[in-house]
């Protein structure tokens, strides 16, 4: 997970976790996350511009397939001593996402639409 951005299961929508032992889907809903801040900087060793390019591409994939955008930006994103310019990535990524006019849902709303 940490060495590359993108949807791990290949799905852009929430989906049930599959129990391979019993050959059936569980009632556990997986909400696919596509990007994590420290992954881009610490694991992939990318610059702000390279990271922003990946965030934009991930948003474009979600838009193309009407999927979710789930990011993990840690609370230290605004602490320059720990996260450097991560706040710039967060702000610019969010601005790009907002330019696409997304629908914002809570986890409860996501769960309700997948019942």
C-alpha cells in the first residue's frame, strides 16, 4: 500500500469484503482509500508538484468512474516542522477536487447508499 497511490482492490466504490474461506461477502463494507500524504513524501519520495500531479490523476479516475475520493491527510499536515510543505499539497489537492463539483458524503451516507 505505501509504495504506490491508487485503489488497492481495483474498485472505486465501496464494496463488501469477501470471505474467501466461506466463499461469501461479509457485511463489512470496505471504503477504498486512494492516497495518503506521508506515502507520497516518505515512501515514494516525491516533491510537492509530483504529489499534486498524482492527487489530480486520482481525482480524475474517481470522476471518470463516478467513484469515491478518500484521502488520508494526517493531523500533522499543518505542522511545518513535521510535514514540511504538506499543507500546500492538501490545499491544492482539495482545490482541484472542489473544481470538479463533487458530492460530499459522510460515512453514514456512504453506508446507506450501499445497503
